[in-house]
């Protein structure tokens, strides 16, 4: 029995991943390598839906790939590549655009949010059709499963609708992918505004980047917003900041939140923050080191990505050939 096939991508924006990316997604990427046939990509085509500096984008893409490898994505067990290296994503995307209703695309709530932020004048057609390219990213590999967070559910529904539509119009071609909610994925909140999720696109004071220097990490954690109480206990409503710090500690140390509450009983927020900074530093230090090593040998890193793209294209090319044939090209 072949292993289920999984596709997941991550944007290269800002150059360094943040703790939420790891604990909410990338850790599961690493785990899924053992039980699935995984395709992982750095989605640089998606990145240009918002303006990017070319040199920075090129750099961010390499830094992102290096971080994925440093975190444990293993090119011997999964296919790691850069989206723009596989032009078949775009070939399929055009076909999918011609199957997507204008109103259907207009209902995507992420476009509404992001275009509002950009202002009507700044929003591009690329930002509008982004979910269709995302559908092509998934369908071109005939993925069985797609690990998704809440924010991506609507896009996966569109992907499933497009696959089903193509199949009924042109004959069964696509696997209709299922959402996979990874067990143990933690939602990490912004350290400065613990009512919203940590994000690489929010101000850096509340975001712990994996590539931050240890002193920067310690300072960010020391300055994390808590509350006026003193007791260290998890209570997502009354103590979102403290709960977030416990969540991060627990996810990285492997100790349960209950256990940590006991461990910190009678101690203050300062103790929790100091220990958490140590736990985070212990985790990120080897990741940073390995990332630097990989970036220092750029030729080898580019070789790994070229090999990944070649393997990805072998699969993607077959799908596009079948699709083009069925469409009448
Ligand atoms: P960002 O907001 O940092 O730009 P993305 O929107 O690119 O992150 O998401 C990349 C992946 O990381 C997604 O799977 C998303 O669900 C996950 N992710 C991002 N931020 C967090 C967070 N704070 N907690 C948990 N998972 C997160
Ligand atoms: Na984002």
C-alpha cells in the first residue's frame, strides 16, 4: 500500500520563521515524514502577491529552505523544493482559474482581509487568485492530505470543489484532498498582544524568530505582556499571556502544563520568563547553528533544492500532461 501523499507550503516572508510556525506547523511537517510521502515547498510565487524586494526575496527563500532542513525536514525522506522551480504549478493554476467562478473567488475571506490592509489600489489580481494557485499547488501532486490550520480551511474547501468540478467535467483526474488536522499543533500568541496569534508579519517585539540571538529572545520573553496577578496557572481567558508562556514551555520541554504549574507554584512571573528563555534558547541554538552552516555552503543547499524540484516535477509533469490532454490541448 503506498503511503498517503501530503503537500504543504510556507511563505518565505521576513526570512526567519517564528516559534508559532514551528509549533503550529513545521514540527508536524517533520513528524509526517515517517508516515506519509511528503512534498514540502517554500512558496515564493505566493510571496509576490504582496510587494517584495528581489534580493531580499531570493535571500529569504534560501534562508527558509535552510531552516526547514535545520528543523529536520530530510530530503532523503521527503521532497523539499521551491515553488517557482516547478512551473507546472502555474500551468495547472491557469486551468483552475478558468474553472473558478468570479464570485466564488470573491468570497475568500483572506483576500478580503489582506486587500483591506493593502487598500483597494494596492490589491493585485495575483492576491485575488492566490487561493487558486494554492489549489494547483496541492492538486498537481495528487495529494491525499493537506495539513491545515483554521485560517486555511476555506482555501482547502475551494481546492476540493475545483478537483471535484474538474473530475465531473473532464473525467476523473484528481485526488480530492482531505484536511488533516495535525495532532499536537499548538497555537502560539503574540507576546505583546496575546489576544492575537504570533506572526512573522506583525511587529517583531511580540514575535520570537528562530534566528533571533539568544539575548534578543530573552529580552522579548522578559517583556512579554502578562497580567497584574501573581499566580502561574493556565487560564486562557483571564491569563492569556501567562497561558501562552506555559504553552510554549510545554510544547518545547515536553512537560505538561499541569506539571509546569506545580513546578512554578509559589514562584513569580520573572522565574517563568527566565526559565522559558532558557528552554527556547536551548531549542533554537542548534537550529540557528545548522541554518548558518547550510547557508555557508550555498552550492550544496542549491543542489538539494534542485534535486527536490526535479523529483517534484516528475510527479507534477504527469498531472499537467493528463490535464492538458483532457482539456483539449
Ligand atoms: P505567519 O503569520 O507567521 O506569516 P503563515 O500565515 O505564513 O505564518 O503560516 C505558516 C504556517 O504556520 C501555517 O500552517 C500556520 O497555521 C502556522 N502558524 C503561523 N503562526 C502560528 C501561530 N502563532 N501558532 C500556531 N501556528 C501558526
Ligand atoms: Na502570513
